[in-house]
C-alpha cells in the first residue's frame, strides 16, 4: 500500500538511455546538489539542458548521468505528491536509479558510478539495433549464424529484441532479419552495450562498484540481469558488476512484477518507452507515464 492509501501494489520503473529528457526535471535541493557534483566532474548538465543543447546528450557519457538525475528528480516529485512504490526495477542504466529508490545505494554514489559508466561505455566502439516482428529465439539464431560479432542484448518484448556488437555484425543481423520478415532499426547509441565487447569497461567499473556501500533494499527490487527479486547485499553488488555485459531481461522483469502482485507500474522518467513495452508484455498491470501519475492517474 502506498502513502495515498491505495490498495494498488505500485512499481516504479526507471528507463535506460532511451529515456532522454528534454529540459530540466522537477527541481529540489537534492537535485541541484547532484547537478553540482556532475559539474565538478566536467559535466554542467543543468547548464546544457537549460540552453536546449540537445546534441550534447547523444553522447553516452553525457546522456547517462543526465537521465539518472532526471529519474531521481521525478521520483522525488512523485513521493512529494504522496505516491511511493512497493517494488522498483530499472532498464539497464535505470537500475542505478532503482537501487537509489530502493535505498540500496546512495544518490551521490550512484551518480559518480554512472558518470564513470558513461565514460567507459562511450569508449567502446560498436552498434546496436532493435529487431522487431520476430521472436527472440529467431533473433538469437540469427546472431549465432553471424558468430561472436553480435549477441542478443535486450529482450524487450514478445516481438522486440535488441542486438549488440560490431557495426558489420549488427548490419548482417538486420539484413537477415528483414529477409525473415522482421525489421531492424539502428539505435542512436555509441557502443555495443550489454555484450562481451564491454568486458574491459565492465572490469574497470567493477573496481569502482567495490568501493561503494550497498544496503539491503527497503522495497522490493527486481534485477534486469536475473529477472528475479534480489535483496542480498553481496549479490546486488555482483549483479551490478556484470550488468554491462549481461542481457537485459525486461520481459522476465515484467513477468516477475506480475507474480509479485504489482497492479500498476509508473515510468519514472521522460517519455513512454517502458510504458509501451510493458503494455505489449502483459495486460495484468496498468502501465502509466510519469506525466499521467503526476496528474493523479494512479
């Protein structure tokens, strides 16, 4: 039950790099402090967002901390309005916001990790593409035909799978998917996220993850790596250390929310990427955008 007294079991879902904000999010002393930390790291995000300098946010190293702060700002605004989650989950980058929302890591630690994560991931060359109209088993078979140049990176829905790898490998999967009756859409990202190509970056980030404190979540947390509820502190740390090369099991995450009794899921970020994905996965949860929730739609 959330603080409005609703009987709903409400999940907060935090988007990944597809949830890029336009303009500044709801402000607070905490949000301003996070922007100051980012600026001290050479990322004056608030200044760039206020100026409408959208081209900068195509870069992974800029987009990731901007999205994290945006999600945490929206989370704070929803809680200020009286809505709080009983369960949280995040898509890729969004897991950092979800862990903060669950009380498992501190906001400052999450931001510094994400700044480093963005820089590391932005240094690896490669590509990603969404393959639609084909089942994940079919897409996985296409990747196996191409070889180690490309892998399944995200299982986002019954007929949406994201592949990741080299430029040539991704292009070959797109061609084969189209020949099989599907469609391939290149994503506006700079690297082969959630693939073995990220292993050097993952090892470097793992050292930073080892230096921060993890606490037991105060609300249920569903991992995108396992698709299961996770609350063991040591296991959470290890899951985040392998997240960068692991497939995002978003279908499994949503299915786990269903079995956990969630009846309403709020996308705590800009846009409606997770809302739309969720609606394609199940009709047992009512998915709403941040704007709808902020307007009292929960």
